[in-house]
C-alpha cells in the first residue's frame, strides 16, 4: 500500500476517488503539517502533528479565506470532466475560522465556472455543534461525515480525539445536518471495530441518525499505525448487508 504526502497547496488533483469519481481537492489547512481534531490510527496522511484545544485554531498559521478563494478560482477555471469539488486535505477543514465565508465564496465560484459540478465535504463531525459551521455545511451538496465507532471506547481507540471531544457530542451535532452521507473505515489488529459487538453498536447509532447513505470501506493506503490492517472485502459486504437489513438504510462498499 502506498502512503500519501501532505497536500502542498490549496488545490490538488483531480484525483480518482473510490467514492466520488474524478474529484478536485481543496485543502484549507496548512501545507507544512496536519491540523486536525482527531488522530486516527488509519489516516493516510500519518499522525496528527497539530491538534487544537476546543477548536481554537487561532494559534496556528492558516491561509486566509481571500487567498484560498483566489487559488480556487485559478484552479477551477478551465477544468473539465470533474465530478466533485471536494473539501478535504491536510486535516479537518471545518476548523478553519473562516470556513463559512470560504463555503459562500466557493459556491459562487462553482456557479460561475463549473455549474454542473457538485461540492463535497469530508469532515469528522467534531465541529457540528457550532451553528455557524452547521449553516455552512447545510449549503454543501454532499457532506460526508466520519463515524467509525458506536461505542466511546472504540471511538477513542480508533480516532484518538482531541480534548473535550466525545462520541455523544458528535452524534448530537450530526443531527443538525439536513442531508449527508456517513463514511466508516473498518480496521482490525490492535483496534477492531468490525467485531459483532462493535458493528451492532455502530448500527444503533446509524439507526438514530438516518443518513442518506452509508459508505463502508477499509484501508487502501499505508495507515498512520503499523498495528492496524484492512478488513477483508467479504466482511465489509456482510456489514453493509446487516446494516441494510436492520435499518433499511442504503449502504455501499467502496
């Protein structure tokens, strides 16, 4: 498996995404280090090197929203064959203090230059209790929210959240989003969220949330931790089928 280097700029790709087709990436975080509110054991960008306390990122050097929008404008002009503009990159994008302004500007630029292209967001849901962030996320065509565990213990073992971050708050925050997909990474090894107990707890959370779609997948790139490994495809299919049977939700295996 090949690992990923940090994205060196605001715009990257287009890349062929397992879930979004041809995706032009948008990185709102610094290019020199990963800034995130979690430290997931499977992350393809490696371990988190900067973790804010209580979502306060003002002590970190982030690109201004004006600079980001100029780079987006330059990057999307003349693009063809793109399915999504995907906000992701070197950490948790909703931590940017001007996230709402960036979304408004991005929507205007998309409407001007690529009106048929949708906007996606990959987020870990840790800021979903913030009403300003919620309003911005609800303007996005496809928010995709991470949910890797149904129990607090498993959540902590897999995602290693920052201080004051807990699973219940994330679940309650996600309920504020109007429409979204859930994305779940299943791993085994030193941490295993694919056991019967953990899968049933995870299904119980999804029963509460009722997302439009659940995307089930496993490791395809070298993870941060060498002690976790991919789940067999057949087991992912079993998990997806069990979810659909118990809840009626749509699930896909990537």
